[in-house]
């Protein structure tokens, strides 16, 4: 099987694999102690994030709900990073529940049988849990099995619980932030950033990273963070967050993502890059500009590769099929190609995308068993009506 395998068969295989994956996750979620079983699904987390299967509402999941965008694989985390290593979640959650004692029982009972998609219950139970966590976490010592359970040094515990206490103290507004829009969301983000900045550099760094993953307005928030950092002696916060975010962009276009989803991933990443580039230019930080340009080149290369592979798959599918059902699937792929094309051009090298679209349209119209009106329709989606008609009729 190659990259050019029939799109319908690929979709069938992916759907079957997704169904099996959901069953495996349900079994792991039901275990009283996940342990090594958690490592079993670790390589599949990017796909799980896109499938979004229902997740049982546990106190540990509830605890980290406001800061979930910061959770990263433990292997990629180091002290000073704004991320939260996944291996620390169970240890921190279990220790906090132990500190709460019987006070955790009503929350645990309320969460039983619920999922993370039950927004009303998450908000209801989260508010008291996040408030208690803000009080208790900064003063907790590492559990006795911290290193064996997490693979992290004792110093990592302190590096995590202090800024986490600050962020969870704002758990309710952080949880509500994605529901806000426009200037209201930006004003709330600025308030949260100032509050964190008053509590130290680690809290400022973690809050900035979280806000930039929630909101696209990177330029304004980075400028504000720079000012807060310089005033409070935490001037490296923005640099650390930029490195954190730009490192993530290298995995922005998942190889197993459906084509429209891949286009959306590139679009969001390109928008963030534009904001980061504007912020770096406004701050006159050459080192940041170099970081952004390197990330742009990486993202552009990934986008071109995905575009070329999808175009080849479409052309081969057209050469092999002539059924109406196949045509509908091919039209969907052609539309997704145009979406990826529109985003890819923002990253540069428009002539590359012109060649891919025109070359693919040429193959669709010249060497397939499709009826003339079907060829015209596909070429029209890829090139527009005038260029498609000229191609089909052999005109200029």
C-alpha cells in the first residue's frame, strides 16, 4: 500500500483503527491505577487529541483542566519550561487528594459517572478544587515515590507546584477564557498575565504560554510580558515561551490527520507565526526573529510535502476510478487541497503551489476515465472556472 492508495479504502481503515483505539482508551481509563498502561497509549495521544473520545471525569483530570494546553510529554520537558510533564499529573493529583482527605469525597462522588464533556459539572466541581489547590500545592513536599513514579528529579516538584498554584488560583477565569471573544478575551488575558507576573517569573512564563495557546493575539501579550518581566526581573519569560511554542510547530501537521484538518492545523500555526514575528520585530529582538524564521521554514516544508502527497493521491485515484461515489470523494479532496494551498501561500513560495495545482489538474483532465464534465469539475475546484475551462478545451 502506498500514499496513493484509494482514498475510500484509507478512510475505512482509519475509521476501523479509530474504533479500536477508542476501545483501548476506555479500558485504560477504567483501570484503578494506570501505571505502565498509560505509556501504552502515549504514542497515540496526538490522534486521541483529534478524535476527542469521552474521558471519565476524575479529580486529577479536573484539577488540571484549566491548564491542560500546557501538558507535554515528559521526555520533552525540563525545569524552566512552561509545560507540565504528563508523568507528574498522577503524582500531583494523588498527593493533593491525600492532602484534602475527606473533603475530596463529595467532589469525587459528584464526578462519578461523568465525563470531561459535562461542562456544568466541571465548572461546579472545579471551582472549589482549584481554589484548594492554589492554597495547598505551593507548600507540598515531593511525595516519597516522586522520582520513581514520575522519572523527574525532586527539584522538578518545586518548579511545578509553585507556578501551578498561581495558575489554579485563577482556575475559574482560565476555564471560562475560551468562551470569551474579541477584546473581552484579550482584556481578561492581560489581567491574568499581570496577576501572574506579580507572583514571579515562573508563574509569568507558564501563564503566558497558556494564554498564547488559548488566544491568537501573541503580539500584544508578548509585549506586555516583556514589560512585566523587565520590571520584575523576569526578562526571559517571553524567550522561553517562544521557544516552547515554536518547538511545538514542528509537529503541527500530523501525518495521519485528514487533509482538511491538516490545512486547519497549518492555518492556526501560520497565524501564530505571524503574531510572533510581529512581536519580535516590534521588540527589535534579532534572536527571536531567527527563531521564528527557522520555524516558518520548517512549517513551510511540512506544508509543501503534505500538499504534494495529497495531490499525487488525488491524481492516481482519478486515474483508477470513474464511479460517482469516487467523484464525490475526489471533489472533497480537491477542496481540501485548495484550503491547504491558501494557507501554504502565506508561508511563501506561491509558485510551488501553482505548479502542484496546475500539474494535478492537468493529470486529472488528460489521463483519466472520468467523464468530461467530471474532469472539468475537479479542475475548476483546483484552478478556478476560467483556467479549468481553458485546460479542458486545450486553450491557453
